[in-house]
């Protein structure tokens, strides 16, 4: 008795190929610059430390103690001058939740997490 026919095997393989595409990947959209993938945020947040917390950083949604890491990324160049944006990744709660904020125009703005397109 044949449990799985070749036709059903091909159909199942086709469905399995579609599953990763249906999930999509997430990215953070900030006021300026290109989106930052959630994978990059997770990679940058390795080795975060509470010693990097500053009072000027935005509050986390939980309003609890958090750890953070700071990095910069180029936004572009105008007349041979390169502009960079400052970012902070805040790690809070257990299991860890991540919040990305960008410093522009003298203000920290929390970036939104969305599905990439």
C-alpha cells in the first residue's frame, strides 16, 4: 500500500516552499533613512548593557528598567558631507522585547515595527 503518492508529495513540497514567504520579515521604519531589519536590530543588540542607559532615551512601553545599546548609521551625503543618524536599541521584559529609537532634529523618536514589503 502506497501511503504518499508522487502527486501529493509534489503538492506538499510546493506548499512548504510558500510557508516562509507568507510570514514575511519585519523591519523598523524610522523618521529618516532606510528601514532597519529586525535581524539587524537583534544582531546589534548583542552585548547590551544597562550602563548605556541615559535619561534622555525614550521610555519603553512597559516603563520598566531596561538595557540598551547605541549605534550610528550613515543617512546619506550632500555636497561631500556625510550625515549619520544615531540609534538606540532598548531591550526590556522577559522574554526580551526590543524597541528601536532614532535621534533626529534633537529628539528621540521610537521607530515602528512593520512587515517588510
